[in-house]
């Protein structure tokens, strides 16, 4: 028998549920499917400039407590309905968190927050929560980090993101080319915007790549390309990039490549100096420019939860409604920000006619 050469660093193996099986266990209703389909069309209209509302993707940095997340969704629904003529509100429902070195990787990877890595349980929790939020009447958005996990819940998602750490990844560009919803690409962590625009251009083309089918079988997938990919400015190691000058430079580069001249501003991350409490300051500047008639500003993102701040995921007991990853804005501080953005859209309409 020859010397073994494969799987030398694999210490264990567990079966993984097939996406189609999980979807059969937790199916989306007809009403939920209509909401997803319509909100995808609405998001596409906004990021291409056909709809003059503002897209607002708001919610926790990451989900670790389904009950608290659903309470947030119920509160968000009321505010979203109040501003529906001006804002299309999509809830952040993020289950995967990229780590710079190590740390908690999200609800799917470690749903018990105890390093037990019950991934099948995490997938069930993730799909169940997304389904509940959609059935409540609130569209959801998420980041696609692991390129296979989207098969388990992509049918529920109205807006997707490719993050700053994966924007340069070929496999994520290929994935986005086949996703059924509009997808935002964040600029790289160092602030480089050109890489994100390259990613947008790539994802608009057809691709062939190996992946898994909904039945869980290996396959080569062929895509049509995603013509609703767009740019998300989130700042970088060189500082914020939401100023008029930064947006103008980004729009010029988009126009150069015949892409829609509309961007999303992430009010968190480097744009707020990694200080969640400063997100309203960023949003206020964006609102002022929208009110003055700026049509390049099509969308914003805000990290918000029931309570402000963050806590260590290993703390016991955990404080309900407080993030275990990046710090978030408190709910009571989020509501006036949404009202301010809605008023800015009304003023923009008055200015632009």
C-alpha cells in the first residue's frame, strides 16, 4: 500500500444537508416569493437610476440571536412602511463574517457561539430567520462569503454584497454573475475603487465555473451575467471616501466603463472611522447632498441593532440585541436617521422635478 498523500490535515468529516432538502423543509410562501421578486426589481430600478427612491440597507453587523433579529425586523417594518414613498428599506441579515485572522465566523459556521461548528444547524437557523423576515414583509440583504452557502438561502435574498476582502476574488465575481438579485461590490480594504469596478464589469459577463447544484451534486454552472451589479463605497485604510470629490471620482470611473453612475455609501467601516456612533454624521452629510439634488447617491448602508455597541461573543450571559461583531448604532438612534434620509429624497424631488 502506497504512502497516503491526501487529506493529511483533515481531522474530521461531517455530512452536509443538500440545499434542496433544506428548502423543502423551510419553503418560501407564494406571498414571500412575490415580495422577493418585486423588491429585487425595485432595487435594480434604484441602482440603475430608473427609480428615484433611496435604497437603505440597514440592520445588525451580523446575526447571532434569531429572536432579537426578528424583533428588529418587526420594528423596521413599521418605519419602512412610513417612508415607503422615499425609501426602499432592506434589512441586513448577515450570517457569515470574514475574519482578518481568526474569530467567530458567523451564525452558520458556529450557531452556538461555542466553537462546536454545528453547520447544518446553522444553515437551518439562517434559512428559518430569513424566511420569517421575508414573510413578515421585510426584504433582506446579505453578503455572500462562502461561494457554496448561497444555494441554501439565495432564493430569499433581495440584495447581495461582495465584501471588501473578496472583491478581488475571481470565484466571487463568477458567483455574482449568476446570482438572481442585484449585487453591490465594496471597494477594497485599502480604499481601492478601481478593483471593485473591475469586479462589477466581470460579474456582468457570462461565466462557467464549478460549484454545487441545489441538490448538492458537483456541477459546472454557466451564468448569463448580472447587469445589476453596482459600487459600494466603504472607505479604506487611507480614510473615508464618501465626500463629494470621492463620489465624483467614482462616478467618472463608472461612466468611463459605461456603467450606471450611481453608488451606495456604507456609513460604517472606514467611512465612520470604525466608530458606529458616527454613522449619523456620515448619513447627515449624504442627506444634505441628496436634498441638494445629487442623483449619484442611490443607496446607503447602516449597521444598526436594538442596542448600541458590541460585546465579546464568548461573554455569558450575552446582552440581548447587542452585536457580537462590529459595533452598531442603537435602534432609537437609527429611526431619526431614516427619517432624515426620507426627507432628503422629498427635497431632491422638489429640486429635480
